[in-house]
C-alpha cells in the first residue's frame, strides 16, 4: 500500500516536471525567434550598405576606365581587350553563402596590390595626370568594401575564420615596358570592374536569400 | 616589338620591328592611329619606319602590332620631344646673404618622368623645376639643364647690392589726424637698417594715390592732404634706393580713419517771390565738406543797420528756410536783410555763408533759347571789365513761379561761359536759367535763358472751338498751357477728317490761332488742330460741325411751296374745265347692251346693245325697302357708241330689251361690266331673294338654256336648285363669275325660292309658262320652269362674254333649238 502511494507521488512529480520542462522549452524557442528577428534586421542593413558601396565602386571604376583609355594615347581601347597573365580572376567561388562571401573578400584583397601597381605606373608615366586621383578614389572605396565584406563575414560566421588567399601573397608582374604597363593597367581595371559586377549580383542574391529566412536555425550561416 | 620606350627628338625617324608569336598571323602595325607600311623581314618578323615624327602626347605615342588574335597584343611606346632650352636666368637676394636663382623654360620638352630635364646651378642639383636657392652669394652662377635629347646652360653674375629684392614691410601702424597721418612699419631682416631704401605708399580712399618716400632703413611715411573724417587704406613696398633692382613685395593693407574737423561754409542762395516772401536755400554739405557728421544748421537773418536779428536752428537734413520779409519793420526802406547760414558738426561751427535777400528781377531781361548738348546747357555772356565779382548761374523749372526749388552754380570772375549739367534735368521740362553778377555782395540779374534738355511732342492738345460764319467754318483755339508743351511750339497743323484719314489743310505759325475754311458742302465736318514742337505733334484737338445751308433757305422753301400751290391750282382748274372729258376718260359710262334687229337669226351669241329707249318694269316687293328696291334706269346717252351695233334695228317695244339692275344686291353705281353680263341670269340663282325680274335679252348662252343640249341646260336650272355654276362644267358658252350669296337653308330646297318669284314676277307671267324642252330638266318638276325672264339676281351687272372657242362651237350649233326657243318666246310673249 505504501509503495503504491509512493509511486503515485513519484508519478505526479514526474508529470509536473515534464510540464515545467515543456514550458521552459517553449520560452527558449520563443527567445531564439526574437534574436533571429533582430539579427535578420541587422543582416538586411549590412548587406544593403555593402551592395550600395559595391555599386558605387563599380560606377567609379567605369569612369576610371574611360579616363584611362583617353589618357593612354591613340588605340588605347585595344589594350583592354588584351589577355595577359597574372591578372586575378574576377569570378566568385563557393556554393554556400559563407564560401561566396569569403571568396569576395579574398578576390578584393588580391586586386588591391594590382590597383596599387597601376597607380604607381601612371604616376611614373604621367605624374600630374588627373587619372591618378581617380585611381586613388577607386582604391579607397575598394578598401572600404573589403572591410565591409570582412565585417559581414564576421557577423554572420563568427566561428569561421576567413581563409587566406590561395597561393599565398599576391604576385605582381615583373617590371614592364611602358606599353606593357598601359596594357596591364587597362586589363586590371577592366577585370576589377567585372569582379565588382559579380559582387553586386552576389550581394543581391545573398540579401534575398539570407535575410528573409526568419529562423536563424535555418541559416546555413549558423550551422 | 622593338625598340621599347625610345625617346627621340621631334622630326626624327624610327624603325619598329614586330615579331609575332608562333602560330599567330600578322595583321598590321599602327603608329598612333596610322596604319604603317610594313616590310616583312622573315617568317614572323615585320618592320616599319616612322619618319619625321611629330611631338607625342604626355604618355608617348603607341605603336601597336596587330595579329589575328586581338587578345595577343604587342607593341611599344615612343616619346618624341625636345632638348632643354633655358631663358631668363637671374639670381637675387632677399636678406642680403642668400642667393635665390630663377629661370624659365624657353620651350616645353614634352618629356616626363625619367626623361624630364634635370637642372643644376654651379653643379648643385636643383630639385625644383625653375628655382634654386644657394646659401651664399657667390656672384657668378651657371645653370645647366639636361634631358635624354640634349642639354642647355645659362650664366649670371652680379654684386649683392645690385640684386636686392626687399621683402614686404610688416606690422604697419597708423597715426591719424584730421588732415594728415603717419604710417609706421618694421622689417623682417635687421640687415635692412643700413640699406638705403625707397618706399612706395599707396593711399586709397575715393581714388588711389601713390607717394614715394626714401631713407636708410626707412620705417615710416607721413601722409599729407588727407580729408577729415575719411577712411583710408594704405600699402607699402620698398626697393633699394641705390642700384635699384626691383620693387619688393607689397605689405598687407592697413586701414585707418582721419579725425573730424569743423565743416566748410555752406553754399547759400535765395529765391524771392514778388510779395517779399522767399526762401533761403543752401546746398547740403558733401562728405568732404562736412568733415564729420553734421548735427544741424544755424540760419540768421539780420539787418546790419538796424541791428535787427533773427536766428533759427535747423536739423541736419534742412536745406531751405522760408522767409517773410514783410514782417521786418526795416525792410520797407532801403535797409538790407542778410541771411547767414552756419553748418555745425561734432567739431564745431562752420564759417558763415551770407546772401542778400532782395527781389532782383524787377525788369528781367528777355529769355534767350539755349539748346542742350551732351555737356549740358551752354550759356555764354559778355564779361564786364569793370566787375571783379564772380557769377552765379541759377536754374529752376519754368513752371514754378513761387518758392521754387532752385539750383545754382558759382563761377569765378572772368568766366564768360558755362555748360550747365545736372542729374535732375528731365526731358520735356522747360528750365529757366538766370545769370547773376556779384552774387555774394549785391546780386544783379544780367542774362536769362530757357531751354529743354530734350524736347518732346506736346502732351496736351489745343481746345478747339468751331463755328459757322455764313458759308464758312471758323476754327479758334487757345494756347497749350506751358506744362503740356514739353518743347518750344513751332506752329499748328490744321486737318480735316476724311473718314479715318486726316488731310492737312494748313500749317499755321505759332501766332495764328484761328483758321477759316471756305467752300465746304452742307454736311458734317470734323477738324483737328495739332500743335507741334521739334519732336512732333500732339494728339490734336478735334471738333465737328454740321454745316447748315447758308444762301436763302427760307426763300427756297417758300418758292417751292408757291410752285406746288400754283401747279395744284392749275391742275384743279383744268380738271374743272375739262370735267366732262375727265369723266369720259376716267369714268366712262357703261354702254347699254343693244339687241340688233335680227338678233334671233344669229347663231352666235347675241349682241347686246341696249336700245335707245328702254322700258323698265318695276315690280316692287312690299316688304322691301323702297329705296333698295328701286330700279335704276340705265342712261341711254352713250348707247349709240360702240361697235356699230347702234345701226342695227332694235325693237324698243320688246320687253326683252329692258335691263334692270337690282340695287338690293349691288348698290354700287351702275356701270357697264361686260365680262359679267352672262352671269346676270345664271347668278340669279344666288339672288334668290331678289324681287327684280328682268326680261332683258340674255347672251347667247341664255338662249341656249332651254336647249336639250347639256352644255347650257345645266346653267338653266342650277341656279334654282342651288347648285353652283361651274366653269368646269363646260355646259355653257360663257365663263360665269362665281358670286356666291348666302342663301341659308333655302338652297337645300328650291321651294321657298319659287313662291317669291312667282309673286314678284307677275309681270312676267308668260315666261313662267314656258315649257322645258331640256330633257335634263324634265325630272325636276318641282322647280319652276326655266324661262328667259326667270327671277334672277343682278348682283353681277356685267355681261357674259363667250369664249371664242365656245363661241365658234355655238356658231356651229344647229339653229333648230334656237328656232324652237324663239318660237316659244314668241308664243309666250303673246298674251
């Protein structure tokens, strides 16, 4: 009889504990949803700003290419169609958003020394040309874009380290003659513009895919 | 491609060689945008030569080797420029120690970066392009410029004292007074203290002045002839007084203001009205004259002999004081009243300015015309050698007559002409100018002029009055008021309005203000008179007049009336005298129908010719008015006239020849109406109530009434049955006139018609006994038998005339029926 009574009490305790556990679980799920929503807002804002910046850099690079062709002498439009080795790839790789953002970051980093080289070459060739100022503007904006991509990656993938560029530090072309410098500069700028086009497309895609998924648990980011 | 990055002088020739990759086809070589002639050197080598090359762009000239694969681009860049060329190399010193050398490029080399020119002075490299500083004054300098295309050099030598280029003075300080100021400054280098300097001071106020000051180590300058209470701006620069090389740099500008001073005496004048009132006027002091802020004016009127004085203090904006000299007891005599004006500012009172108050132009000189020019109104006069006084020219608007706002200008003695200019002059306004001698002591009016700055067309028009004098039109008008003239009037143009156009009649001089126009027709005339100046006409004064007839209008009317009366009297007299003729012509008597003697033998219509003597049988109806029932005997006077029927034998005893006119139906005067005569019998149907029965001879159709022929049989009885007689019936030989008479219900039944006829036609009884021989009438037994003398209306007094066609037709009718009718007639006529 006493054993039966004890079992009854135990059963009641278990039931109460189960009820409490369910309640706590509900609370946890609800709080998770709130955090995800706030993160979702932040995600949209960051990606939107990054998209806007990438478009701006893209536009400035387009202007720079026009000025570049105009300042390099006759038949300079042929330079941009040439194919030379050592120019970074404008494509973005990866299937997952984290991979693609990391790829964007890496590509921007790779292009930076090339832009610097173009600036140096033009400084040597035409020291007082207004082209130098335009190159500097694009380089500055490119730096800001790189930082922003880095920031986004760290926000959404805090536990994933940013991969370093494959193949180590960027390799620049060896000393060139003036003709090669002109061709090199035009190809670098044209390729960089393609990269910016791809970045803008990816940003739009990421924004539409990532920031509208309400539960954070469903993000690939948080796996 | 070879060569790469070559630098060549302008005009040189360069040969380029292109070696295409294995597996790639050569296409062409471009020098800039020029496709070059290419020489193939080997399987993959091609060469071209650019001759007499032009100067290249900043980034050089591109030489491109094109292949069939655009991605495999090879090429070279060539720089075409000039060797260095130098000019204007000189060295100077600022601090008397350091040498600063400068030069210019005589020609741009068009070479940049590592190809750019490199400079050195005395073998010391000069990093700056056109300037080099040497720490010591060496006295001799050599400048060398080198680039890949060549080099150039220049030399210079000088002593340090000959090449002093002073720096700008610093720390300028003013010490200002009312009429002068002192400017102090300092030098950056102490070495200047022993240097003989010449300094230039630029003083700017309303205009800019330059003053030179010199001295060893000069540090100040005194500026004279300044204006009190005036803003000034000053700058200083200096140079070496000995062996002047060049002016140093300008110092920073320094601003200061001089102190105020008592004002100048104002320029005073007066305007006197004829009633010994007037104005004391003075010109507001300019900034240069006021020497500070004017705080007011003191005006004193005084009489030196009577020692009578009156003072007023006026505000700084005042420039006029009205005066009334009649209040001054002493003014009526020869004593003089003098007005004195003092201006006052913060520094004190100005010197007094006086003017004698008196009416000057008692007998003003004649006004001469003056014509405005680009410099103003030119005025000139003869100089009085005895006079040592100056002059004053006064002007004002000519319209003004009292308390006029005059303007004036003072002239020194000896002047004999002036050109008066003022910003207040306006076009179209007449100005009067007066020249006074000795204006300050005892002003005397010597000359007067008047003129317009610009003459305009008059703004107002003449007031035109128009009157008729006899057959002429007289126009008169008054002068245009001075305000509306806006120029010197030259005359008047008189126009007459011809529709919308004006036709000028006359051009009158200024003194003529009346005009007479003669020879105008009697109608409305409109005239316009326009005054004109050298600038044109005014809009014109217009007046209209309706010109009345001017030569014996009443006489004409009376004469016309008399003639009309005379004419009427003549006509009346003539008509009276010839009244018979008139009656005959206009009111001819109705011819009597006459029956020819052998009328019964004629086959056509009867010729109705009333016999000379007719008999009338009157049957009176008792209930009718006797006056209406009376029968009128047709006068037989004119029966002989006409168509020769009067010659025919007429049986005057025959009752048939009688004709009656029933005045009950028609009370009009009886006149012959031939066309209606045929209806007289037929229309008797309508006049069923008539009491008259006549047995006059009917027309031919009447004679056919009793025929069996349907043509006329219908006419025989239709009247009695109330049926209308229709011409379309074609039953008779005549066109009966339809004169329907209301018969009431009697028309429905012929019965009522019968009785009166029977009663009234007692004298015609034999007629009623005639038998019908018309088969168409036999059925109508209730109707009285048709007869020649049947009761009938004589409303129509005209004879029925047969249509010619029917007449012919009737002529062809067999005479048998006529004979039968005649037989009946005779039988019935016999008692």
